[in-house]
C-alpha cells in the first residue's frame, strides 16, 4: 500500500501524534502533511482538531487547505474530522466572538449551556442515530472521550449520526456522504475509538 494513501492534515495545531499513533496501532502508515497536493492525492484524509475554531480556520486558510477540504467534501472523498475539525465544517462559531467557518454543513457552533462543567471533559455515551459501517462492531451508547466547550447545532438533523447528552442532547457524530466527523476524540477512546478509525479506513481504502 502506498504510504501516502492515508494523510493527517498538519495545520500547526491538532492532536497529530495521538492520531498518527492510533493509525499505526491499526497496522497502517499515515503521512502527516501540510501539503495540499498530498491531501488531494490521498485515499483517506484525517483532520484532527484541538484548540479554537477561529484559529484553526485562520491556519487552514493560510495553508490553502480550507479550499482543499471543501473540494474533498464536494467530491464526496473520504474525510474524517475530529473535535474542532467537526466544528469548522459548519457555517460559523460563536467561540471568541463570531467566526465564519467552512459552511459545508449549515448550522452554528454554540457554547455549552451555563451551569454545566465546562469544558465537557471525559467519557460520555454516544447514541447511534443511524446504521452505518462506521459503527460496525461498536455497541450503541459506547463511551468515547470528549474535550470541548462548544457544540455543533446542524440545521438539518439528518446529518446527525450520533448524539450525546451533556445537559442537552448534542450532535457528536456527523455523517454526510463520505464525510465523517466526531466531536469526541477516537484516538483517546480506547479499543472502540480504534475500531471507529479502522472502520473508516477499511471503507476509504476499499478493504471491505
């Protein structure tokens, strides 16, 4: 298999090492890159996310990567976005004031309600709202690891493939065509997080 078949986008932040280690544990080799051609030529792309959505958008714009990510989504190419990677797919975020985001999924990223412990940090259940190969071998309401203060509120609930209760029900998994995005961190979520990456990669690489 071509080593560059799987790429992890490096935009100067993000949980790159943990994601790369997770992919290695599954027996694959991923290329960590900020090169747009590498991303366009890959069979499977992972967009990690740590930090603020506005800063992430700024970094991706400077690299020319936001245009490439949009192209992947519009061409229905396999893309897996994590945490802030999910949030920047939406129309905009209220984090640190208002920031325009990718706009590929209509909806707003809002702060978790007051009165809750913020950030939402730790293990929480994900209720599967659809039957999809992403969830193969993963029991419904499995716990995954979250670290976030904001949540995505899609206009079209049909893209919500998983939900999690934290004071309110939040969208914790988005699936649209070959786009998959999770609010939680699969790379920090033990065997079922690895299983989720494995399911994505097998489908993206035509191994199933």
